[in-house]
DNA sequence: AAATCTGTTCTCCAGAGGCGAACCCTGTTC
DNA sequence: GAACAGGGTTCGCCTCTGGAGAACAGATTT
């Protein structure tokens, strides 16, 4: 739908891909039925049926009278994800405190498949609602989290991501020129924090600082608030300091495995 | 490993099953590598490699320098699960309040694949730690949640579950005789709540009440606490009332779709 | 009871996918 | 710096899988 899933090199397993297409459809439709899915996905009923049978057997989906839905096993899997990310608890504490301190939205994100994925989100007492949700993804080039991570990534990976990026214009201020991005990344690397001045969502300004472990970036922390409240001075001054402090706290409390 | 996944009727898709085996191994091992997984799962390296490639392409797993791990997309999927369960917010509120009121652990669970799965868990201020976690599963016959759900299920489904149950003795008090279970289920149906008197975990007593929507059970709410604190009177009196009230609150606030 | 929905089962054949070996690449050891 | 060892990746073969479509079976509707 959006952009074609680039195929690095050969051989993905077709039936597994179909299975995940089915799973995706079950995620997004409300309790779909066999025929519904068959129509939507353009496969025969028998094919869909077999896949649903298989997924049900794996206890990933559940059959209810009115159709299929995801099973709660997915929640259990989510627990495992959090367990697998190094120092999840430390991150939670630091982000909570940052949200508390600033009153805005504080988040932690990390790079996956060339995008930022949100791992944790905390709301301060005057925080505005944002569309972002835990597990969601955003482009690297239009978010403060993304840019701060990008600027500290090894240059090979950095280029790879930039090259493959879509550079979709999300707001009038979105950076759409790679050259322009590289410039900013250098700047960020120097001063230690990145900003997003309504580049991803109109009316929203953010600051982010990278979290490093040894030589590599493991993610970044950010604060986001409405442009009306977040002045230039505040953004580059107190807020920038706060996120950097939070990033530091995480770094210091990180136990290497 | 535990009990063989009974095959209802034919044709599950083999490669999809393998894919989920791989996924499971990635869940449980800490950043496994190709060869590691190949050894563990008894498949050739190339097979595993293809599966990992596919799963990575689906952005379900992520490759890091030291091995593969689950991706944060799983967290996003978990959001969808919660969205798909009717009235998640209502449940959260009711369970939170129940935990608050009693000071113990309060939970909401529902039946999936013949077991209880925990959807939400709240801790009261004097709550003991229990092993259960959101997304986890427990037998129907040894938990108050399970029994309360079971007793209000249509008798066909009830029998089906009981017949297929393993009746593993989890503690000395676990019910392992179907006849005994049926007796208790009738009792539960009459009085409207179920108890678990150290039948699932030693030292832990629980009360649960079913949550119904129209004619069918959609799940159950429970409170769990240490046997030392939960006397018979308290269990069958105040606590039983509390869980029933909480169940009722959920029922009343349920918007039918 | 005919019609029209479902979901399920059956059969058939192209081609997919699992295996094993060969290959490559990175880091290590003399 | 050559040889080795450890991974990951690729290749080609052959079998048997899995997808399509039609036929079948329930459930509801007309």
C-alpha cells in the first residue's frame, strides 16, 4: 500500500507472508469472517480457511461466533518484547520523571527497520494528546527522536537509512532534502540534542537526546509539546537540558549484559 | 512439550507452523543466532535463515549485531488486541477500583482455547506478588476466574473444555476429577461466584464473578490474596460481594456493538 | 422448499520450500 | 599473512506442500 517492501535478496517464504497478511487483516478489521478475508486479500476461501486454522492452532487468533480476533497471547508476547529490550525499567522511570518534570509528553524510541518505534510514553500533567502510541512508527527524518538517533548511528547505517527513506512531506516544515538532513545531523552530533519544529505534526515541537551505550546509540528520549507553549528559548534551553539529563540517567543506570 | 496440540481436522500449513516455532524461540531465547536456532529447532540452517528473513521482512523481528529479537511492532499489535476486546476501558476502571477497595490483586480474565487468559491486572496497596501476568494463561478448573466462566458457558462448550482439560494437579487441593468439577460448577452457577482455595497456587485464595453480556459470559473478575489474610467469612462475604459488584459495574457499562 | 448465505472438505498439479553442500566473510591463531 | 574456524548466505535439487476451485454441508432467509 504505502511503499513496496524492498527485497534485499531472494527467498521469503510465500505461505508465511500470506499468513501475516491474514494476521494483519484480522488486526485491522473488526472480527472478519473467512469469506470477508478471502475477498479482501484476493485468495480463495480454502486458502484463507487453512491459514486461519493454522493461526488459531498457534493460538495467535481466536474464533468467536461473529468472526476472528487476535488472542491475548499477543499481550504475552508484548511482555517478552519489553523483557528483551535492555533496561526497560530504567527507561520507564526516567521517562516518567521527565514527563513529570516538564508536564509534557515524554517518550523513548529506538530505531527499527529504518524508522523510529516508540517503546514507552508518559504524559505530564498538562500534556496534549498526540497520535503516537507505543509500538507505533514514525520516519527518522521528521522526528526529533529519529534525528537524534540517526546522528549518532555509524555512518554506514546512517547512509543506508537516509538512502532508503521516503522523505514524505508531512508538514510544510518537514525536511525533504537529504543534503539538508545531513547538515542538521552534523549539528545535532555536535550539540547533543535534536529538535523537531513542527516537522512531523503541525503545531508540535519536540526535543530529543540520544541514549548511548558504549559507542553505539540504543535509542533516544524526547519531550513534545504544543508550539504555543514551547518557545525557542525554552526548547533550546531548559527542555534540551532536561532531555539530555534524562538520557544521561538512563545511560548511567544501564547494566550491560 | 506440555500436551499435544490436538488436531481438530486436517491441514495446518507446515511452513507457517515452522515460522511460529522460530518466532517462539526468538521470544524465549535471548537474541539467538541462525545456527543456534537451527540446532535448537532441528532444522537446517538454510531453512531457519529463510524464515528469519521472512519474519524480519514482516517487521516482526529485528536483527541486531548479537542476534535476533522481537520488534516493537508486537507492542502495536498488543494495542490492537486491547482495542478488539469489548469495553477494555470499562474493565480497566472496574478492576482498578476493585484492587483499590480490597487492597489485593484484582484481575479480569476470559476464556481462550479452553484456558483462562488474563487481560488486565491491578495491584492493591497490600497486594502480594503473584506469578500471573497479563496475556498469561491458566487452567480453567484450578482458578476462580476459570470456574466462574466455565459455570456460565453453554453446556456444549463447557463439556468440550472439561473433556479436553489435562487436570494436572497443581497443588494438593486442585480439583482433578471431572465429576467433582461439575458439582462445583453447579454450585457456582447458583450462588453467582467461584472460589479458588489454594487450588492453583499454594497459599493463594481467590474469588471471582462472571461478567455476562446478554446470555453469554464474556469473562470474569477476581480478587486474589494470601490465605493468611483471606478468611472463609471474608472470602464468602465481603470479598464475594465486591467482585460481584465489580462484575456488575462492567456489565452495566458495557456498550453493545 | 428454493434460494442464498456462510464455512468446510476434496482433489489435483504447479511450484514452493526444506535440505545439504558449497560458498563467503569476519575474526583468530599460529 | 596464511591457514583455520565460526558464523551467515547462497545454490540447486526433489519432494511434497499448499493454493485454487468446485463440490458439499449447515444455517438463515424468502
